[in-house]
C-alpha cells in the first residue's frame, strides 16, 4: 500500500486571519495549478504557488493557464496576484462560488477542456445552474479531447449526481484552434461517491478518424491499422471530415464501451509522423487497457481523483499510477480531509481508494 500524502512540499500558514496553503509549483506542471484553483474555489481556502512550471522549457504561466486563473477568478469572485505571462508565483484568494453565464476565449489552440475541468467541479456545487461558452482548442495533444469529456467523463459525473451537458459546437485543432464548447451545468448539493472496481462486460469497440484540411487517405490509412490491430469490422470505423476547417488537423479516437463506463483513447496527427504511427500509438494504449482488465485508463484515473475526493469517497482500478498521479493526490489532500491510497493488485493492476 502506498500513501499519496508524501512528496509534495506544502504547508499551512496563517495570514490575515486565514489559512494559506503554500505550494511548490515545481513539483508539477499546469495540472498542479488547475487542481489548486479548483480546490481553492470549492473549499474557500486561499493558496500561494511558487516556482510555477519551473522545470519546463518555458517556465511560468502561459496563456491557457492565465485563462484558467481568470475563469476561476470570475466563478469564485477571487482576488488574484501574479496572474501575468511568465509569472512563476500566484496568490489566489477565493470568495464565494456563484452560478452564472460565462464566456472564456483562450485563443489559438489553448485547451478549452482544461479550462472547463478547472471550473466544472465548483459549478457542479454552485447555488444554481450555469452555462459556459469556451473558445479555443478542442483537440489538443496535451489535453483531454472534447470527446473524452462527452463520452467518458461527463457520464461518470452523472453517476455522482450532476447533470452536465457538454456540446462540441465547432472543432478546434492544434495549432489553429477556433473551436467552441457549449456547456450547461445543473448543480447538486453534494457529489455522491463513485466506485469503479470493474469495467463490466465489453459491449463495443469503435474508432473515428477526424480530419480537417487533410486528404481522406490519411484517415483511411489510420483506420486500416486500427481495423487490423483491434480486429474491428467496417461498421465500427468512421471517417469524418470537418466541413468548415479553420486549420489542418487530425485526431484518431478509439472508443471502448463497457458495462459500467466508456473509455476513450486518442492520438493526434503531427508533422513528420505517419498515419500508421498515429494509429499504432492509439492501438497500443487501447490494447494495454483491455489487457490490464481494469476499470479506468491512466488518464481517466487522474481525472477522477478530484471529484471523488470532493465526494468524500470512491475507488477505481487502474494501471500503474504515475508520479503525476501521486503529486496530484498529495495536493488534493492539502485541501480536502481524505486519504488517497494506491494498492498493487498484480501485474499492471492497481486499486485506488479515496476515503474520509
């Protein structure tokens, strides 16, 4: 059994009558910042983060991080210091979370999904329904794609009691962006614990190749590899060309529908990488998940930690957790009174348990 409460430098200080959580941002990247913003909004606890993205080639806050900070500021009526391009320190002091109609333009291909995931838990627990319009990237190699949220994440939030309607109005590929997400959130008074010990019977596996400004043959080559690797029939394959492309782009997703959840795996086309390589990459990920006989893939496991902690409990089986998972779990425990434990069950099979 490994506990996730070690390895992150953070401590409580008392300042101006309030506890302030001090976080060493060098322990992680932008995800650490977004997790801190979410937890600060929900718990009302202010924080200071220093050394933001210190280990990155371009350290400090970038545009999409600043959009997430501004979104959190608006949703929670927070006061903020240090929210500037390149800043390595941020002070965030939330007020009360209020529902409303929000619009956030990230620009270029900055991820709309990461900004949404920053504010969504707070709005799920707000004082009324909210709507959100986000403009920017919807299919970005460094973020969950929009179809991951619609097919995988939102349905699991629904099992925790929320009603979150996420609609992809316009695709936005890297680097042009220009995508639009429309979101409606109906809050609940409290999230319910969720337990995903087994994924249940396999119901269907399918694949979709999205292309924008690229010849259909690229997507067809990708689907040919997927059909061979995953033994899929023609009716399980979809080639979809975006009718109004704002820039070239390509995303290949494999959707694994099981009795208790849907998992989504995506790889992105990029210059210098063949269609076959893109397809092999996503097939490797999907096959590793199926072989491991766990409920959640690695990325979904990371996404579930925070809402389960806010629900006060939950569990899931997954593959070997990364250092990123442990750092995120340790930060969560600085804000929320829960224990997050990982237990190895066998070869590449682990259980994560969150409890008060």
